[in-house]
C-alpha cells in the first residue's frame, strides 16, 4: 500500500508530504486547491511521461517520491522484475524532473528505465479515472488479483513454486552453458540420433547379455590365457 508521497517544486506545490494509513483516506478541498495536481504527481510514479512544464515557476528541479509498504505477493511479483532483497519491506520510487538535463527515475535509490517503472507500478497501485483503461480490464493482472484474494495459504504455495521455478531456470542456464551453442547442440543431436538408430538396427539388444559379458571377460584376459596355454603346450612337448 502507498504509505507516503512527497512532492517538491511540482506545479503549485512547494513542498508537501502526505502520510497515509491502512484503510480509506480522503483528500478534499475547493477547486484549485491542488487535488488534481497531487494525482498528476502520482501519475509520474505510475510511469507517466514527465514534462519540464510541471516544474514550479522559478525552480530548476521538481521531485515526486512515493513510499510503498509491500505484501508478500507484491514482493514475489516485483522480485521477478527488479530483484528485491528478502528483508525489503518497503519500496521507494522517485521521479526527478530537471530543466537543463534529462529527468531521472529511481527505484530504491537505483536509476531505472521508465519501462521498468511502468511494469512495477501496475503491481503497486492503480489510478482510476473516467475513460481510462485500468488493470481490472487487463487479463495479465487477473492472476495477481486471485493471489491477493486467496491470502496467505496460496502465498506459501506461490513461494514454494517460485523457489522451484528459480532452480529450474538456473539448471536450464547451466545446461545451456555447458552444452555449447544451439548449432552445436543440433549437430550433437543428429550424431547421437544416428548412433542410437545404428545400435537399434544392429539387433544387439536381442543378444544374451550374460553370454556377451562372459565372452568379453575372456577377451579381456586373452593375453593371459594365451601365455598359459603356450606354457602348457611347451611342458607337454
């Protein structure tokens, strides 16, 4: 949930900080008091494009910062995108607009692309307005809604699944690294397939393997047997 939003030198705002608690919060005020400006500031956290015109008159930089408290399901989803530390309970997103240089987007203090912010903000919150497409209508969000509705029981299973999925991904990566390029693997596959078919066609699988192993043992000891037989013949002569 959104715990805090700080807006500095943005439009009509000089420097404000809004702290929010769990449950419903309502911000009211007369027309022109800045309610829509606050929503516009939140839109930057949601991945909207920043414009220099948003900077307060007479200032060179505007900053919007939001602090989110994360639940277990959000942490699992976010970890797939930005790799959170296990002890992280909060996520801090900062958008900075500059007059003389490119604007910045930071997530937990690290600079990130706006596309990354767009991906993670859809997990954190929605801005609902008329004629806007919301995540409720986005099929990619439906599984996350189901996870949240299912609570801790499904969350534990999801954690177990993610561990198994991570191990599987690592194994696939390791196998790919030691098995060469795609072209090399295709070549090896053709060779092994040919060899397997050659063995199957030879009829060797229908042999009496006890007899085969016995014969092999004799062949392995051929030199020793030959020497003993030669010695025996010499003695007899």
